[in-house]
C-alpha cells in the first residue's frame, strides 16, 4: 500500500498537488509497468467520500475489464474545518488548510499480471523484473561451458543488470519453462557450439524471438534488447486498449461494447443515467477523461444535451 496526505496554504496549491500526484501515477504505469492509462476525473457517484474531486488512472485488462490503477483526491478545507485543524496565516490569523490524499495498492501487481501475462505465465516489464536475464548453460558438463556462463553472468551484473545463473541439475526444458512462467524478460543460453563460435543464443519473453548474439559486447546487446522489450510491451498493451475502446451513441451500442472493453460516450451529468447503465449492463463510469473532445451532442442514456465525455466499462 502506498499513500500520501498533504495540507496546503491555498486551494490552488492543493489542486496542483492533486494533479501532480496523478501525473506521477500515470507516468509510473506507462513508463515503468508498461500499462497505458486513461487519466480523468471520477463522477460525483464514484468519487471518494468527502472529496471535492477524485482523479484516477484507469487501466484495461486482457479480460476486457477496467481496473482503477490509482487515485488522487482534492478535499478542499472541509476536513480541516470538521476537525478544527488550523495554522497561522501570513496575515497572523488562524486559517484552515486545504488537503489532498493520493494512493495506490498492491493492485498494481495484479494489473501487471492481467495486462501482460499469457498462457505460459508472467510477462514482466524489464524495469520491474526482479531477474532481468537468466543465464542457462547447455551441456554444462562440457569443458568451459559453466565457467563461461558464470563469467557472462558476472559481466552482465557489473553492467548494472539483474541476472541469475541456473546451474542446477534440472533439465533444460524444465528451466526454460520455469523462467518463462516467472516472466524473466531475456534468456541467454550458452553451450559448447556457442562457445566455439563466440556467441550465445538469446530468447525474448515477450515475443519468444530467438537471436544469436556475440559474446563480445554482449552487455550492450542485452541492454538494447531489454529497452526494446519494455517499449514493445507498452505498445502491445496500448494497441489492445485502443482496439477494445469504441465510441457509442446509444444504449444498444453501449451494452455490446462494455462486454468487450471501454465504451466512450456522451453523458448529461445526471446520476440517474449512471445508475440505469449500472443496473442494465453491470457497467460503471470509469472516468471523465481530461480530453473532453465531444463525440456527440446528446446523452447516451436519456438523449438530453450532453455535458461530458465519459468512459463506461465492466470493472473489478
């Protein structure tokens, strides 16, 4: 669980803090966890109890359900007034501070599993993988193989990478399946033939692509590969989200779309429409995105003039 609370002299400072922290979460999800997000504001119904405004980063999982990744709340001064928390202002008078709160939880781990995992197990972004590279000696009883594998492991560690060498007696097939299941981004195999040719065989976890690499300069090749995996995982997740997001203009379209991902709609702002969509389709409003470019003029539910662009989805 990660959480923060701040108090500020002015509402402007508190609102800035609220937005800044949301941007930090969006940056972390996209650039570290490789999960694209839809940032926006929660509706009155979905906001944190007592907050003036709640902001969220929404993620789409592989089962087409939405997951609230993290939230940031602006409380105004209502809690400081309720608990009589004051400070002496610049005018030497007692004032009520303005408050924020923001946080995320271990659901981030669930998000990584559900956004990237496949039938072989975990697929971990290199930036968070506990082990970025697994080195597997092939036929390690042959002269020089285990020694070279150990040397390569040490070289990669010195280059700043998180590396493990598996010199156990388990079969090669077992080892490959084990580290695929654990989501290790890169597998490096070295056997007698590789050693003779001055090469290793690399295998990417995200694409299962195999490529021979020169032992000389291996550190740079592996670093470039890890960067490519990080970028590719984000692009795959973004393409999935975009392919499962659609503009909807009536309830029939909305009902079909929420079974497959995000339904982007226009909304009048009336909670009764939110409630009807929840009752009919078991879908909730996820957020009003910061990009409010209209996709229509009338509410998807009641047909009245629309005020907001909004995302609906089935969610955890």
